[in-house]
C-alpha cells in the first residue's frame, strides 16, 4: 500500500527521502511527495505518477533542509492526482502530514472543521488530519497529534512535521505498520524496513496505540496517554543486495530464480530425516498442546490463500485433522466455529495484510491459538501470533508473489510432518520419504529454471490471448488458481483457475480455438482423471499447454505445448509445477509491455481493509 519515510539529522533530507521512496515504490505507486523543513517553513513538492517524476520535479526545484517526510500513495480516497498526493498541509501551512490507512470518521471531522473555517483542497481523508492537528496545536507538536488522534476513528500510520515545533518528527500507529530506524545522530521513520536499510539496521517496531517523537539526538515512544514506553531495539540482518535487482530485468524474475535457494532456506536446519519429522523452534506450543487441537483453520489472502489450500490437503492427508481454509477478508464477518480447541494458522508474506491481521485477532478473541507463517521478520502478524514459522525467503519486492508461495508450501509441509508424526497419523518411513523428496526440491527447481527459454517460447505464441483457463486436480488445483492469478495480475489477461473436472459444469462453454488452457498434469494419483479433461478440451478445439512430468501415451496428439517438470511425490508437485506458471505469466506480461514489478492498481502489501 502507501509507503512512508522520514528523516531527521544533519544531512540534506531530499536525496535520502527519494532513495527511501524508490525502495518503497513497490508498495504503492500512483503519486508521491515530500515535505521538507527549511529555514522558511515547510515546503512540499508532490507529483502524480512514479517517483521518477517527483525526482525530476525536485531536480528543477531543489528543496534544502535536514528534516523531512515523504510518501508514495496507493489511492483510497480520491483519484491519484497531484492534489491528492501526500504530504497534506494544515491550512496555515505550518504542519505537514503523511498517512497510510483510512480515517473512517473523516466526513464528520471534515464537517466540524469546515464549520470552524477550514477550507479543504483535496479529496483525501488525510487532509482532515492536517487541519485537525493544526486545530489542536498549542506550540507542542506531539501534544497536538495526540489530541487529534483521540478524535480519529480508523487506521493510520502517520508522520508529521511542523515548522513551529521544528526539527522533530512525530509518528503514530494504529493498524498501519511503522518503524523507527536508529542512526548515529540521525533517525528515521518508515513503513517498511527496506526504505532505511541502507542507513541503519537498528529498528524499533511501533505497536498500535504508540506514538514516537524523533529528533537528531534520539527518540521517545509514548502511549496514547503520553506515558513513556521502553521499546526493544531489533537488528535487521537482511542484506542490501537482497532488495536490489542484481542484474535481473525485474524483481519478479530475480525472485523466481532465487527459489532453489529460498526453498532451501525455508527447510534449513528444520528436517529430521531419520525420524521423518521436522524441528520448528518458534511454534511456542508443547507437544501436548499441539495434540489438544481438534481442528485447524487456515486464513490468508491472495497467493497465501492458495498455499493454504495446499496446506489443507497436506494436513488432512498426513495429520488426519479437519482443516478449513478461510479468506481472511470474509472470516470475521461470519460467525466462524473457532474456539480454544482450534489452531488458527495465519499465512502472510508481508505479515501486514490488514484483512489477515484482523482475522487473526478475531480468531484470538474467540480463544484460538494462532500460528503465523510469515516472511517479513518482525512484521505485525509475526509479532502478534502466539507462535510461528518464518519462511526465510528474504525480501520479496515484486508485487506478484512467487518465492513466498513456494516457501509457504514448504513451511506448511514442515508443520504437517511435525503434526502428522505427533498424532501418529504419519509413519516414520513415509515421513522420511517425504523429506527425501523435499531435499531434492532445490535441485529440481534449478532444472526447471534452466529451461526458462521453453516457457518464453510458449509465451511468445500466446501473448495476444484475451483469456486463459488453468486446470488442475488434487494438490494441483490450487496451483491452477495461483497460475491464473499470476497471469491476470501482471499481464491483465483474464484468467481463471478451476478444478479440472468442474470445467464441464460451466467453463467448458468458453472453449474454442482461441482459448489457451493450461493443464497442470504431472504423473500423480489423479493423472488418469485429468487426461479425460484434456481430451474434453481438445475435442472442442481448445489450445492445450500442459505441465507434465513424464512421457504419457495417453496425451499423444493432445498437446499444443508441453513443459516437463521433474518427478516428485504428489504433495511436492505444487512447488515444481508453480515455477513454469510463474515464468509463463512473467514472459507474457513482459512481451505485452506491462510493468511486471508495478502492475496497475496493485500494491505489494494491502494494509487497508
Ligand atoms: O503479504 P500477504 O501474503 O498477506 O499478501 C496477500 C496478498 O495480498 C498477495 O498474495 C497478493 O495476492 C499478491 N499480489 C499475489 O501475487
């Protein structure tokens, strides 16, 4: 979603803020702006479009000053234009605010402020905050922000500067991530660690209801009653190279090619080959507690929801425990059957997805124990879950999730091994066989990647298609969903994933010679079944692209294109089969001239409901 970065220290702020914004651009990117405190007051420069446009504007009209805040926007209220871009200024021009989140009572507050003579110039809810802070201001910025926030309903991560109470940044959080970066006689505020990683690795995560006041000399964190809070400083060990493209044309391509390593990292030190199980240090659950659960609910959004479907299949097969998979966005608006006997697994790459976080909190309220499968270390879901399994996939910058997905599947399997063995549903021998399969995965992914050119050729053939169908069965039905999601989000081609056998209940009506149908058809326990579905498509002149794993006479003459992946056990097929589908989406999108890392309307981390 939107990104925030702020700097207070001895250096000229603009280049630092621009660098931070560029690193945040993947979060949201319809407009951007900076507010810098210089001798003459607070000066803002904003522009619609990409950060590069703001950079050009700042090159023409440089702003000096050593305290500043900046923002990259993903529109919620009002179109993405220059006026609606952040920062927003108070009416008297002394206070600048950047904001992530949604002020739910903005209309009421706006009416109240208009009644007191404030004139609004933008369509945003954030402008309400700027005027409200001015209304509360009596010489001390943190007091004014505190007083204003008491009147606000909704979610926010904000950073505020004032030319009257100058050389400080006041920041506050409720529902939108924010962290402090601690430097040597300089300090930072950011919504995401990548914005400040080139300057410091020492960070403090703000929790909901906390406010920070930063200046050159240090920082203070207080609660909403102005009571000081002692915070722990965390050390970030991500490497800077991990958040750079490193010679690849796009982050997405880099991340696809990182998968041999990231899958290895997810497994590292966690497999007990001889015992056929796994060792997971962060669960915070004793074996007795793990055995006490009667059911599991997995909740997530988007790609993470697809991995949850694979997890459901694994857990029910190998641990023999009932599992429900829930869209996080729907979960708390029903009356789900969740109680203290329920284990709620929450899957999120970012650990900040608003719907997923809310679902986790709802599950907790109902008494469930929560386990976070999260990639971003220190993220809100990781901190608030009772226990967890980090993916260790490294920063994922491409908006289309790739390496996080394969690591999620592997992490779910690690947990399944543990629970299956504990519950006596999984034999040591079968567990060890699965682990042998897992150990082979990185090398097998490498083999798939070595043949990326074959996928590029298929992409060339189908790049002008208007629709795609993706069909799979069993463990590969979620792979079909994921393949379709990848294609639509970055190439803007309409694509649908379906369980292959469901096709004849409706989507078959769409099939003609113009319809490419991607079958995920490796040699597994449902191979024969899916063969019939391939024949059904071919009989209607559909164009068949199949991901297979061996030479199959049953498919002779049926396939327009075939991509062979290495053989593995059924439950590991999703990891191998998803890689060519990621590549297919990538190459089709590139050939259509789409901006793969910044697809239109999307944001990497969806921190509003
Ligand atoms: O960070 P999360 O895993 O919670 O994100 C969930 C979805 O927003 C995310 O997977 C989204 O669907 C991606 N754009 C998919 O590529």
